[in-house]
């Protein structure tokens, strides 16, 4: 895990005049009012083990998951509305934190494994887990904003891509194709469907458009715990298990214009493409129903 050296040159596919991403100044962690219900890691900063059990809910749990997913989608919509040249990702984090807390919820990323912020903001070659900081968004950037809220004991998790000003056609195509892959994966889901079918659907889209497909990060069960079985691989795989009615989980494919291999900054969270090429990600929380899935984090 290392920060790219000062003379490191990125691959600039899809944006010929784009400067490599560099860490900015990270402001102090924001506080959450004492009356708000917290997940188990909130005070300790521990990195919980993945729960080996699927998140399967009764009727009351499903309603709480719907509420958490709805809030996450609303927060993401607000955050995306802030995206513009000159805005810092720290400003987005502050707005997300404020909206989540005012809704009586806890921002799930905050202090998860000592993650210092309330939202992930991943710009350009950042694959995921970008830490909001003082860097100002620039015309032509693309950014993934990843929002998770913990509301009434349940997590809702979603992310999507946003364009900063005028974005290159190559960047737009990458973002829209990654969204297509998420939609293709959602279409195959339903009770009794093997989990591995999700990755196969995503891989088919990546192969068709000749994009790199990040394999090291996966979707996951989500509910009363942040991460649980199943591990939802986004490539062809032989992961065991099938989707079950009442189960909630995420799908969150990540495509790259260049090679999908990652490197980490010294913060041990920020994952960027090793060759500096652009990366895109989209994510929804889903509920398995009698005939398919409901998107709990749907947005307009």
C-alpha cells in the first residue's frame, strides 16, 4: 500500500489532459449526536468480520430495509446535485453527514475500519473507497459517490457516477456501460437463481465493450450488518449458493478503460487503477421477491 511517487505518470486514456489524482487535506472526523443509533463498529473503529449468514428479513425487517434504502437514495441524489467544478469532496461529505444525521440515521462508512468520513467519493482513476478531502472537482472529472446509511438498525447502500462539467465521450461511455452492466445483472436475479449468474451477466457486458473488470471488490449481503454473505463477484465465477426470498444484497460492478489492477494509497483505503486509467462503479441494494428483485435504492 503506497502513494504513487511525485513523478508517477498516469495512463490518460479517455481524458488526454487529465492530471493524475493526488491526495488532498482530510479534515477532522465529524461527530454524530449521541441519541442516534450506532452500528457496533462506530465507537471502536474495528473492521468487523463478514457475517457468514445471508440477510433475510421478515415483513417488519423488509419495511426497515425499504426505509434505509429510500434514505440512501435521497442522500445520494442530494450529493450528486452538488457536483460541479470547484466543489470539494469534503464539502460533499459535510452535506451528506448533515442530511443523514438530520434524518436520525448514522452514516455507515464513518469509523468503519477507521474510515474517517461519512461517504466515499471516488474521482477519475479511483476505483472505490476514495476519502473526501480538500481537492476541488475539475471540469471533465467523473466521480462515484457511495452512500450508506444506518437507519433504525438497518443499512441501505448505493452509489452512482456523476459528471463534472463537460466530460469526454470516452468517460461517458465507460460510466453508462457500467450502469448497463448493473441493470443486466439485476435482470437475472430472483429466488433460486445461483449467485454466480450475477457475475456472468456483468462479465458479458464488460467483454462486449472491451473494458477492464475489477475483481478484487465484490457486492455483498447487507441489512442489520454492513457486509455479509453472499460474496457477489462481478465476473464469471463459481461462488456457491442461490438467492433466497427476503434476502437483501448489493451489486456494484466496477469497469475500467485500461487494466483493472489496483494500487492503494498510504491511507490504506483509496484504491486507484495501477495504470491511472478511468474507473466507474454503480451500486444498488436489492430485495429478493417472489418473482425477481425490488431495487430498494431506486432514484429518479
